[in-house]
């Protein structure tokens, strides 16, 4: 499409555009590319001033820029069309959606799929090869289930949800509308419940269920366990990366984001809009308040207040962690100073 057409389609999110100043600069845009790989005919983006050096070398025909007049002028001097907004990364994501459509199979029930006679399957549903749908399952309209997915008894799946190949949905799990479950994920598997006795471990049966509210996305090989009683719940629009472990009885709020290799022990509670960076671990029954952030590899052993940022293990305030990190780099120097002082003070 023409750059002007692209600008019009993104108009609601765009604050400024080069066409307002250089109206003849209206190239054809044929695709999207990273700033350092862009060629003529592609659109790319720069998120902030620290990436400004790419403006000198990129071959992109158009760019999405932050609200930075210096960057805008530089793009114009190079003959590159530009759009600017307060959130350039969001604009770029919306631009990608204009050019790319994920593969969507046509509705059918493959001849090798196995659907129990008591299961209810909605309209316009795709069931791929070797899908197994057990007794009492309810599948909403426009659901897409790729090959080798196994759905245990009494599962409910809301409309427009996508289950990618080789994921498993265990008994009584409830999956909302518009969810995405990636390959290898296990939803509703047994929680890790064993009671110690004089003769060894006694298995506590996991009679609860997992509930995924609308818009939840679950990454590849992520596991969400059901509890002994009650439910494990993932709030609306929460996003889980690959290799995340959610233990039995956890409650996760709305719009949270958990990066790869995050692990939550049993009974953890997260408020809304919580962010846990890669490899964060949260101890049993800990509570993390609304809008809190745990940086990469933080070990959260106690409650975290709403809006707080924590780092390190055991986790402390990020401000304390940054000060401690600065001191840590100087430990050899400090050690030598202490040794010299001890020599001077010795009789």
C-alpha cells in the first residue's frame, strides 16, 4: 500500500506524519522489516533516541518514530517518510497486523480426530488430525484446534480460542474466549500434592480445576496446575511466556505478563498488571500487589507491595539492589583498603 494509505489506517494512533511537511514523499510500502535489515519498500521503526544511529544507514522507505523532532528532521533529510506517536512500538505492532495474517485453517473435523458422542462442538470449528475430545467437553464457535491436542473430560473452551499442536487440556479446565494455548502446554495437570507420612509420601488427589479467563495466552511448554480443592485462576488478558510454571491454587490478576522460566509456587496471588521478568521465582503463598514488577532472576520470598519494583534474591527494593550492585563492583578495592587499615591499626 502507499505510505499515505498506511498513515490513514494508523491515523487514530498517529500524532504527526511527514506528509504534513513533505507531501510528495509517498513511497510504496510492501512489507515490514527490522531497522538494520530493512530494504527499499519496507517500513521499520525506531523506539527511542538511543537507536538514532540507524537512521544514518537504514534502507527503509518509511519509519515509525517517537515524538522527537531531531529524528523526524533527519529522516526527512534522507528522504524517508515517517510517522510519529507516543508509543512507536505499539504503532509498529499495528502496522505488522496490516501486512501479516497468521495461518488460519478452514473449518473441518479431520477424519482421524476422535470426538466423544457427549461432546458439544460449536459452529465453524477446526479439529486437526488425531485430536482427541473426551466426554462432556464443550467447544465454542470458531475454535481452532491443531493436530494431536488432547482434551480431557468436562473441559469448556470459549469461542475464538486457538489450541496449537500437542498441547493437553486436563479434566474440568475452563478456557475463556479468545485464548491462545501454544504447543506443549499442559493446562490443568495435577498439582504437586504429597503429604509426608512415616511410610513415605501420601498422594493428595487434585480435585480442583484451572480457569483461564478471556484473552489469556499461554506459551509453549508452560504448565498450569490444578489444586487439591478450589481453582487455579489466570485473569483476563494475562500473557504467559514459554516454560512458565504456575503451581496449584495460584490466582493471577488481569493484564499480567510473566516472561520465560518464571515459576510460581502453590497459592501465590498476583494483582492486576504485574510484570515478572525472566526466571523470577515466587515462594509459596506470597502476594504481589497491583502493578508491581520483579526484575530478571528475582527470588520473591515475601509479599510485595503494589507498584513496587524488586530485584535480586532474596528480593529487595530495586533502589537498594542498584546501590548494592555498585558497591559489589568495588569489593576488591574495599577489601584492600580494609586490609591496609588493619595493618595501620595493629600495634
